[in-house]
């Protein structure tokens, strides 16, 4: 693979991993922040839901949002990888076309006589 493309793909992988890790961290922070007012409401008897059911409901809702973020991140990463592959294929195709053109040009510069000359013959 082209050195620049290899570096770009490594950078893409790094960014993709950072987004995935960041989404997980933000999800945990979000759950912690959301749990605080719910705990206060529950403590004061203003929340009429079992705490286990509440936690399960919140985990599902938060989980779905952050799972969607991670899925989008994965899809974007796969699209970028496919784009890098297409670019790499195009570079190879262009190199092959250039090499073939150079080969054809070098063969075209050879001048062949239309008259075959036998050894020991005389051209007048």
C-alpha cells in the first residue's frame, strides 16, 4: 500500500477507536448524571417505579443511543477503508497504464527496415 494511504488508514483507525472509547466514556458519565436526580426523586417517594426496573429502562435507552453512535462510527470506518482500497487500486491501475505506455513508446522508437538484408548481400 502507498505510504501516505497507510498513514491515513492508521489515522482513521486511531480516530475510530477514540470515538468508540469516547462514546463509552460519555455513556457512563451520562448514566451517572441521570441517576442523581432519579435517586433524589426516588428517595423523596416522588418516583413511582421500582429502582431495578428504572435502571434497566435507563440502561436500555442510553445503551441504544450510544450503540447507535458506535454503529455509525463502525460504518464510517468501513466506508473509509473501502475508499482507501479504491484509491490504492486506482494507483496500481495508473502505474500499470504508465508502464505499458512506456513499454509501447520504447518499442515504437525501434526502426525496422522494410527491406530485409541478407548477410553478404549488396544494397544498391
